[in-house]
């Protein structure tokens, strides 16, 4: 259990926690990755970090969970750093209009994924991050980058989850081989998937995750470390992608109810960004039918309503 | 030609106009509605109205054009006023991942359109707006609502455009009959399309359009008239829909480059909203491959960059 | 009730009738056309006419029913007579892999239907049959052609069914407008659909229907009248189309179980052709999930098994 | 070069060969499997074997080629022998309405392939043939079965082709992993694909291939060996599947022009069956846009026209 930190925001966080407590356990814990199915469905954590570095948190906010697809934000940031705007020759920027692991769109568009936040697109991003290196090197680089973003060298990968992903990742194997058949991956399929499965197995707690996303709230600069991670233009653009594509086929719904750029993972985590204000991480394992944390989404909707942080207009 | 009004913003507007002037005529004027094909492709207008009511404008900003699908924002607002959140039982809130007039998605989802800003969804919204009234009554109500929003009783429908739409609207006829076959329209198909074709034929200039959209920048309240059109929550939600779905299969791209909620029409108009700041209307008839104004999108990208109005983070 | 005519084949027919009697009423009577929903679900008729003109029949074989899509065989024959192989510039010859009224394929293939036996394709064939004439003239020509094929001037259209089709044909309206939007229909949509709805409303009994199809068993020549309707090559080709496309998305299943070219209608009728041997018509209103007569298909499977008429090999 | 054998049929074969000679080289040799791209595009062979065992042949009819997907007929026969009609719980019997390697249909139908002659379906059939055995055992069984059908123990697999398939088979990997993700394969993906890639690499000449298919012309019995391979019912059913599904998205076209059950392979071979009459194998490497031998299809069209063997009616 986290201790309270300071002020009004802390009260809001605690109120959200208290209100949602009776509903913990709702939704469906991801079971297609066996390791994820073992998680206690009643876990709930939330952490908010503002641009002054104040931390507000509640619940199981110090317990690490598998961030899964939230990692796609960090690997996209890495890929953009290496390849700049040419990244978009390899992956689109449009919402997919279909499920996170759909292959239909790929066939209709010659193997080019619609955006970097669906599985196919994230696999292409892993290929871009590799840039000629071995899987081991690329995985190391990703881990170090996330450690750097969160300013926390203890962050690592859960090897049991990584193995579990690889053993059961037939849908991702299908996506990768399909793109390879269109010449859309430059490295061997098993290398790219090795990287992808490991990035998904990153284990972080809510505080670490909120810290890692803080540069997106800070116009590209992490105010805790003073590091400029990306330009302010790039920060805005990553936020835009999170808002339009960050929740698979529930992205419109999340924008409607929450109004913040966000990226979810099937581990139940969501990273949300309030530009110019704060970075937020929530965790609750039960998922809604689009594969996004059910209680986590509600927590963010309540937070946005109470703080007036929606990017779409003031409170009231 | 518009006379300058005041200050820095006016300089920005004029700079944008000057910079884009050599490119006017780029893109492809919509030709599937014969009346639209007659428009001079080198027209360009822009108007910005801030929450204090200051108007900044340039180019052909006082010349009326066919707002086409921009009208979908106003009919959605009307429908939400009549039906509230039950509106969403009839139409979804997710980006479509396909062209503005696609019928494929409808077949896969039993005739329920993905969102109110693709044609199928807007036709359902017209059906909702009718609410048992005749087409003539519904059209009258829509015109009066837009006049009220813009505080300008001179706004009306271009009858030649409405006739032209009806005579060539086979794709929309197909969408409407298809939904009717799934029981998704309550009024006769020709009545609903009569309303839809007329709303698309609304003729407005940039200043009128920016005024009509000002309530979305003002948390639901039009500061010029003092009228509260919708609640601040509803204003945020309409803005969210515009951002995720407002530019058909180019919505992600518009969010990436501009970072403002917006809605385009094939007449070359775009209404964009800077929440808490201003309402913007641009007009340039040439379209990009997604059916959105090519030069109009560039103008908004420049405006957002120079003003720092992107909802996704500050300037720089 | 029909009286027995002659020999072994008559015994086979009667045996089939007796065997299936307990199952009459199975399947689902088409209800999307209100007039069809009124038919007694326990009706069953069968008629076989061999190339010597012998008639074998059982059940309600002299009662007229709505032949619906079986008419597509006759209008295709007419269209081929008028336009020859250029017909195939307007409609394909491949199985559709989807439901009889699917619109998805049309969008993916720019409005060109896959074959003349799905609704979209048959609507194009109606457009081809019109060839510049009025709907009234085209309908008259179709009726006279079917009368000529069956050598029976009493065959006509059921006006109540035609009206019922028109009043509820939103899916066909959608298909037609959709193709019109691609420029695939030369006549006005309502004219083409007028022809289409009337051809579907042709009322025939099993004996008439078997007679009308006899030219396809006789290498293009109707042995009863001595008329050569089409060349032997064209008869083979129409038979090939019936076999690959005649039962919508159940065509493969029908070929597997029956092994004869055939065309079904949602009125519960099926016309089947045993090349070089006989023409067969069956009628039973209950449909299987692909929209083909459930009991009618079983009757033909039994007939093919007992006679060894499958085009795919001898009995045993 | 083959020597003439006997009578009129030999003259027909030679006439076909002579007529098509100037066109040899038309079409596009498959290049996605590197080994296949090495084949001389001007090769042409044909062999016809009637139920009395007479062999008629011309061209390169004694030169082995890669039979590729023609093998799907033989593995389906094996699977039906092991699993009977329960085979159809795992794979459908309908034409696909899409390309041979399409994955779209799989997603829409929960991983169940439409028929055993598209790649996805054939991979399921390989899984069925394995029935718990190792890949090596299953491959051995397939080879021995084809040797038995053709009564020729010299038939084997081209190992260079098998390796080439495996190295470049990303589309097939995608299909297999995709089905595995739906639980549609019982053996490990790489085992199933090992079997599949080897069966496709079977090397046979036209005479061997025509002999192997003779049981399908003989109501299930190979008249050369006297072996009853399958029941006459099953022979008819396999023929029906070949007619409706044997040429991918060109099956309707093949039925229209040739009128015989047939199965093609991207190596340029086609096996065609004239029930009650003869088995035919042709080989010409250039493919049409549907992936079927262009000249081979023409040769069969000429043969069917000259012999009157179409299953859809007599000659003339």
C-alpha cells in the first residue's frame, strides 16, 4: 500500500481508489499468455507524476506488472530516434478499425501495418529498432532506454513472461511471417519476434511507468532528470498517435470518455499523458472486450473528469 | 479580400496565406457531385475567432462554399440534444479504418456504422434528427440550428447543390438502403436521404463556419452570443470524436500533423477547434487522397505550429 | 397429387417422396419477402423429364410456386443471346465465397459482381436483358422466353410477390445503387430493379420448370419442341456456372452431395440438370442456412445416388 | 519426346501440341519458390490414360516436374481414408472466392479453411494425415501412397525444392501459425509445414501423374492395378471438390472453359479427370494470373472440346 504524498490530487487519487474498490475483479484477465493468467485480478495501482516531480499514488502502485503493449510507446520513440520520419515508410499512422491482432488489414494493404500500436505495427517497429543488431543487443538497448526514461536501473524483463509469450505467440508468428512474405521485415522473423516478445515482458510498477512517460507530458523533456528525450514536435506527435490508436478498436471510446493520449497493455496497465501537466499510470488486470483495462479506463475517466485535464476542453 | 483585424494572430494568418498562395490549385476538386466540380480550385479562405470574439481572417473568407460533411458536427450536436447518450445505440464512436463511403464495415457489423462522421453514420444521425418529422421540417430545424450557432440568419442551403447530390448520390443510396435492410433507419430511405443531401448543401463562408463552431472551443458555450449550446462534457466529447474520426481515413494523419479536433468536407472546408482558445475555419477546394482539403490541412498545420495550440503539447 | 407415369424412375421418385415425407416442414421458410412467408412449409413437389419427353413426378408437382432466383438461369440465357461472350465484361464467372446478397465483394472488386447467380450479378444481367427497352417490355420478353422454353403460354408473374419484393428489397436496392455508383448499370436503378423483382416473381410448377430447363440437358436443344435454344457449347457453359455458382455459398456442398448442375431459389425451388439425361425440378419451401431448399437438396441427392446421374462418376 | 501410341486420341493430343507450340513460354513461371524459377518456361507435356490402360502422350511427358498443389488431391484422399467424413469438421468444402494464399477468409471464419485445395486447407489436411506420426513418417506414407496410386516405386521428392519451399514459405508459415492460434492444428506448426513442404516437392512426370489420378476416372478403382482406392461415392466427391475448388479463384473459369474436374499446381502441372473415361496430366510452367498453367489450361480446353468429355454435356 502506498502512503499519501501531498495535496488535492492525492485526495482525488484516493477517492478514485475507494470508489472503484468494490468493482475490482471485473473484466477478464488475459489468458492467452499463461503467465499473465496467474495475476490476481483484484490488483489495482495508480501513480500520477506532475511536471514538478510530485508523485501521487494509491493501491498496488509499487508492484511490478507486465507492461505488455505499453512498451510500444517506448520502442516507437527509439525507432523514431534512429530512423526519423522515414519510420512512416514502414508503418502507417491511422487507426485500424479492427482488433489488435487482425491480419485482414495487412492483406488488403500489402503487408504494411496501419499504425505502430497494433501488434503488426509494433513488430515492424521492433525490426526498425534492431537496425542490424542481434536480438540480444536490441533487447538490451530497449531495457536501457526504458531505464533511462524512468531513471531507474532496476527495471528489467520477466523471463517467464517472455518465454510464455514465445510459446503461445502463434498469432504474432502469423503476423510476422505474413509481413515477411511481403518483404516488410528486414531481419529474420524469429529474431524480430524474440525482440518483440521480450519488450512485451518488461516488468514495471505504476510509479516507474509514469516516470518513463513523463517526457511526453513535458514537451519531450523529462523534468525529473532534465533530459530532453525528443523534440516537442515529436512528443506532440507521439501523443497524437496514442490518442488515435492507443487502445486498439477502443481508441475512440477512450478518447470520448477520458480525453487523454494513452496506451494500454493486456497486462492491465495504461499509460496516459496530460500534456503540460502530468504522466499517469494505472494497473488493473481485468480487460474489457477491446483488450483494455476495464477498471483502469474508469479510473482515468474519473481522474480526467475531476482534474479537467482532458485535452478536449475544461472541466464542468 | 478580408481586411486585417488585429495583432499577432492576424500576422500569422496572413503569413500562412502568403506562404501557401503559390500552391493554391493543388489537390483534386471533388467531381462526383457536379455542382462542386464548378468551384474555382484556387480559392482559399481562413477565419479564426477567439473566445473573446476577435476575428482574424484572410483570403476568400467571406465567400460561401458548400460545407458538405462539416455539417455532420452540427447534426450530431442536434441528435445528441434530442436523444442523449442513446444516440450511441444507433451509431458507434470508433474510427472506421476505411474510406468515407465504405460499405464493407456495415456488412461486417450488421448495419451499424462505426461513427457519426462517415457517410453511413451521418445518415443515421439524419434519421435521429428527423425524430418523426417530415424532411422539410427536419431540414428547417437544421438550418435554424446552424443559424443559431453562428448567430447569422442569412445562412441557407444551396438548392443546386442539394439537387446535384440527390441526382448522383448512388453510393449514399446504397448505404441507406443497406442500413434499412438491417432495420437501422426508422424513416423511409428517401426521406432520410432528402434531409442528408440538404444538410450537406449548407452554404457558409469561413467566418460563419468558425462562429458556428465556437461553442466547441468554449466548453459548450458560444461566448459571442452567451448561449450555452451543450454541456462542457458534451463539448469535450464532440471534440474527441472530431479528433479520432473527423477526417475519414486521414484522421490519424491530421492528428499527427495538426493536433486539433477537426471536421472536413469534400467542398474543401475544414472546421477545427482549439479548446479553450479559438475556432478556425479554412477553405480550399483541392482534396488529398483521403478526401480532405490538401491546402486547408497544411494551413491548419502551420497555424497549430505557430500558435502552439495543438492539444498534444506546447510549441517549439 | 400426381399420378404415376412409367417405369423404374417413377418408382425412385415415389420412394424419395415417401422417404422424405416425415421430414417435410424442416428448414426455414424465407420470410424477408412477406408473400413467400405465407407458403405452406410442408409442400413438396418433384418432376423429372427425360430427353425422350417422359415425365416422372410426385407430390405437389402441379402447384405453382415462386421460382425466385431459379429465374437467373433463364435471364442469363437471354442475356448471352443478346450480348454473347461480352456479357462477361459486366459480370464474373467465379464462385463468390460469400452470402447471396453480400456487398463486400462488390466494394473490393469495383462494383463488378462475381457471377450471374448472386443477386448483384443477376441485377447486372437484368440490365443487360433490358438493352434499352422499358421495364415493361423487358419483363414481357422474359415471360415470353420462359413460356417458349417450357412450351407453356400459361406461365406468368405473381403480381403480389412482385410488389412484396419491391416493398422490402432494401438489400437489392443497396446492391443496385452501389453498382450504379461504379457505373456498372446502364439503365436507371428503379427500372432495372423493376425488371429484377418481376423476374423473381415468376410462378411455375415443377413440371413447367423441368420443361423450361430441358434444353440444358439436351445440349442446347429442347427435345420436346425441337427448338435449339443455345449451342451445345453454351449449354455446357451454363451448366458449368450452375454447378460452381448455383447455390450461393452452398455450391460446393451441393456439388459434393448431388453432383449435378443446379440453381436454387428462396421460394424453395431447385432446377437441376443431368446432361444428356434429364431435367429435374423440386420444390420444398424450408431453406437451409445457405438459403437453398433443405428437403429439395436431399431429394436431389437421393435421386442422383439412385440413378447414377452425377456428372462426377458412375453409381455404387 | 514421346513416341505416338495409338489411334485418334493420339492424333488429337499431337494436334494440340502442334497448335500450342508457338505459344509455349507464355504466362509467368512461379518465382516465389527459387527452385521453380529455374524451370525452362517452354516445357510442355501431356499424357492421357483411358480406363483400358491405353496411354496417349506428347511433348515432355516423361520429364519430371514439381507437382506442387496437385499433391493436395492425394493427401486429401489419404486423410479421407484415415478420418472419413469427420475430415469436414476441420476443413470446408466451398470455393474460397479469394486467392490461393489468402488469410482474410481464415480470420472471418475463425481459422477454418474453406476447402482442402487452398493452401490453408491443405495444411490442415497435412495435419490430418500426420495423425500423431512424425513428419518423416508422414512424408514416407505420402510418398508410398502416391507410388501405389501410380504403380511406380521410382516416384520421389525433390529435396532441393523442399528446401526452397521451406526457406521462402513465409506466407504458408503465416497461414499455419494463424490456424494454430485458433487451435486448428494438432501437431507443432513446423512439423505440419515440414510435411506440407515435402508433399509439394513431389516430382512426377505427366504419365506418372495421369496414372496416379486414374482411380478418380474409374469410380475409385485403378483399372491398371485393379486396386480399389476409394469407394465410387468418394471418387465422385473428390471430383466434385476438384471441379468447384481445384483452380483457386480460377475454378469457375476452368469449369466454364474445360468442364472437367482438375487440380493445378504452381509448378505448371494440372491433373484432370474425365469420369468414366480417362485421366489426363498436362505440364507447362507459365502461369495465368490465378496461378494456374496458362498453356496447360488451353490444352485441356482443346482436349475437352475435341473429345466431348466435358461433364456438362456432349460435343458440338
